[in-house]
C-alpha cells in the first residue's frame, strides 16, 4: 500500500496527539505508554469533544479509565477503552454511548477538512470525504507517477 506519511496532514495528526496528551493526560496517556491516536485533521474537533465529554461523564472515575486505542479502520473510527472493574456499569454505558455517537458522527465528516462528508471507496479503501476531497483523492497521482 502506498503511504504518504509526514506530509502536512501527518504533522497535524502528531500535533493533535500532543494537544491531547497535554490537555487530558489521565485519559489518553496513562503515564506508561502513548496510545495510538491517529485522528485525521478533519475529525480532530469531534474527537476532542468526545474526549472532553468522556472525561466529564467519568468524573471521579477518570483516573482508572483510559482511551487505550483509537484508530481508523475499514469500518471508520474505532475507539477502544480500558477501565478498572470498580467503575460503575452506568458510567461505562454512558461512555460507550458517547463513543458510539462520535464514531457515527465522524462517518458524516470529511476527514481532511471537517466539512460534511460521507464514505467513499477510493481505490478499494474506504475514506470519509466531502465531494471536493473525494474528487481530489480519486485523481491524486492519476496522471503522474513520480516513482516510475
Ligand atoms: Zn473535505
């Protein structure tokens, strides 16, 4: 698979990881390791709101709760959490609902610009894009093959 890493979008992902670690150290860092948080630029505001909502829902339980992994899969945004067994069931359910809503919301947001979007099949891989960026992605590299 051709990857174009460390273009400006990649730097935006890295910068966003730092913002999350700085602003929500208990939830996203856990002190021991940095979880995979690769959120495309267009989804970052919605993901940040999710983290804020989750932290608010957890209240006193935030220290024993972690966003353990977040990644973009073929199915879209996937957020995994780990938590201490002492966390009350209703709190866990509330957090689950917040995560499910965020995962659903970003499926209608362009991952590149944050405008309204939908899922597209770009070279047999799902992408969530507005019409403008879907068009750009479809034609990206179509007429030029610098590596050839
Ligand atoms: Zn877009």
